C-alpha cells in the first residue's frame, strides 16, 4: 500500500470548538479536534485466521443489517435505543461471539441510518432505504488489544486472534507527531490478499493561534494567486498545459490500434502530475502563512456538480461556479494542512470575486486581452486573478476575525509572476508582513 492510498483513509475529521471556562483569558482561544484514520495492512494471514475473521465479518454484518432495518423503519437513530431494542435477540443468536460486537454494530448502524436520513432530506439518497455494501468491523477496547505496535489481538467467536501488522510511514508519522491513538480501530478484510487492513483513528487537539495578518489565495486553472501584504504573487502551475498536452498525445495513441493501455497509463500519469502540483502549491501557501503568522483567506467553493449538467449550462455565472468546483480538492488540502498547524482559515463568499472592481466595487467588463477585465466605472484594468485575490482578501478582512493591516488608498498591488520551476524550489516568497 502506498502513502497515497492511506491518505484516502484520512478523510474523516470533525471540528469542535471547546472553550476553556476556567481561564477567562483563554476564552477566545479556539481548539480544533482533528481526527485522521490511518490504514495499516497485515501480511497474508493463515487460512485458519482469515476464515475466522471472515465468519466474524458475516455475523457482524448481519447485526448491522438488522439494526439498520429496525432503525430506518422506526426512525430510531440513537445507538443506545437500537441496542436496547435488539440486544437480547442478537446476543442469543451467536453465544460464542463477544457481546461487544452487538454494541459496536449498533454504533455502526446508528451512523449509517443518520447519514442516510440526512442524504434523503437533501434529496441525494440513491436508494429507497439504506443499503449495506461495504463493511468494516468496528472494534472497541473490549474487543482488541495492541501487542506493541506491530500486532493486534482481536476477540472473536473462535477465541483471540493475533493479527501481525506492517505499520506504514503514515502510522509512525502520526504516532511520533503528537497524535493520540483512539481506542476504536476498524477491521477491513481484503479477500484477494487474504489479509486485513486495520484503520487506526488518531486524534490531535490543535490550538488555533491568533493571526497577525492575512494571506489571500485564489485558485485558478493555470496558477495560484497569492496576496500577501501589498503584493500579489502569481504562482504558475501549468495545469492547463498538462491537460492539453496529454489530451493530444492520447488522441494520437487512440488512433493507433491496441494502445488502450498506453492511453490509460497516460491518463493516470496526467492525474498524478496534476495532484502533485496541487499538493506542492497547497504546501507552499500554508508554509508561507505559517512563516508570516497570518491567516489564510480562501473562497468558499461550491460543491461538485454532476458532469452531465455542465454541457447544458449556458448561464455564465453557473458555469463559473461549476468550473470553480474543480478546485475543491486543492482547497481541502490547504485547509487540512492549515488546521494541522493551527493556522486560521477564513472562507469568504465567492460571489463575483473575479468580476468586481477592487477599487470602486463596480462590475467589471471584458478588457483588452483574454484574462484582463476593465472597469467601465473607474476605467481601471485588472487581471482577472489579481482582482479575485484582492476581493478575497477584502472580504476576509470585513469578517473582522483578523486585524486589518494598513489598507492603502489605492489597492493596486505590485504583481509578480513566478514560474513553477522557481516557486517549487523556493522555500518562501521572502516577504515580510
Ligand atoms: Zn472600478
């Protein structure tokens, strides 16, 4: 398993703000509880162990299915109510199975029913009732024990089973990086490899530090615009050129017979290259904010829109929204990294950020070049990305969470264009707040 695969498992996190009531001075300090799930694979297991785990999975799944059906039919979403309703029946069915599997199955089912109902309320449910396809066995502290860091012992209906592990880089990184291991891992069986993945949940409390200033960021197809102090830096990413380049190469490949594999490999290569650049740019922005002690201002991007809707959309405002939704993964990366370091993130309303004049607030019209816009009211011409990043900064300052620095009368900033080779190698922009 590669590091990239593990990252996928770390999608879950929740945010909560705790206030320290005992200390009046600290009452405005925000605390963020981050949770990451990290997958750790086992080596290939013996048939005896794997079959026992397979039976365990079947029984656990049966419990979850019954809890979900019961909960959905009666609108019960509390794990305690679910457990009370079916405990004795399920407990009696497999007397050899440790009773806590009924507990964790009820927890698992309660979250499934809750999220299905939420989807249904939003009209996004794809099925009539919740369906259980993917299953992982939830463990609690009565059902498993660690054996050092390289094995766990799991209670099953066939006694305790030791599962050796291959701890990954991500696992050690969390363990040594101040993260706390929570006591409820999950087991996922991998039938092809006759192995399991253990999803460990790590938790970290991060204190959001107060911001001294602001770094505004605007994500574009071919660049990331960053405004810090009185300057705008356009970090070129060349992502559009990658898309175009690979597209034409794929067309050539497809015209030759039997090259479907090459074509697919190219597509994968293209995606890797793009996500690599996005990650680098996200890192760069966060590092810069950390160095300056600043908050990060970003547009609150719209949710993904189904692709088949896009072709029929003529409304330019909606098209713009849809287009911007493509940057969500990069935005998520920036927010995730910022939160891990306690850097405040201010999300602003993205409405018309790239079509409002930063100087007079008027609506911008087409300018003298493709990405230039002109203000018919005050006559000023703006780069589209420059206008967007200035407006993003202004909106973040208007929210009042960050003390504003000196605001010049004329908002025209100095703009530097930085090619990718240059910023990817540089440690920082070298600016001072
Ligand atoms: Zn204007």
